[in-house]
C-alpha cells in the first residue's frame, strides 16, 4: 500500500474512533442525566436536616448532575436544609472522592510488561 493510501486509512480510522468516543460520551451523559433525575428525590430528603453522610452522597452526585440540568430538569445539587459544617465537609469530601475515582481511572497507566511476561523497569 502506498503512503498516501495508508495515511487516508489511518485518518479515517482516527475519525471513526473519535466519533465513537463522542457518541459514547453523549449516551453516557443522557443515561446519567436520567439516572440522576430518578435518584434526586430519594437522595434529597426534605423532612429533616441532613448531615455528613448525605453531604458525601450529594458531593459525589454533583458532577453527574450536569447532564440532567442540560436536559432541562431542575434537579437539586445541594441540600438547603443541612446540619451545617458536617454536611459541608461531607459535600467537599464527596466531590473530591468522585474526582479521585473519575480522574484516577482516566489517567491510570497500565503496567508495561515485556514479551516474555516480565515486568520492565
């Protein structure tokens, strides 16, 4: 195969991979928006002030609220009726935990092994 044809095949493959990733992102966004809209009434009780545990839950759920908000749903992202400092600390811990899990998975590098199965250094 000549160089021009090879370059076209590679660029077409790159475009298909990019399109597939974009489509996956859109589908995951719509699904998480629907899931968040379903879970929000359960996760945000209105009867009593919520504390640290709910703060962690709300903080972890906050980043996935964006697709629901973009879909036009008016979903909560913070409990107005909370216990104060404990809830706020939990909320911050939840946001950081979600970021750690998401970005930790996104930037994880697999261990490289040699052809004979030994770990390289």
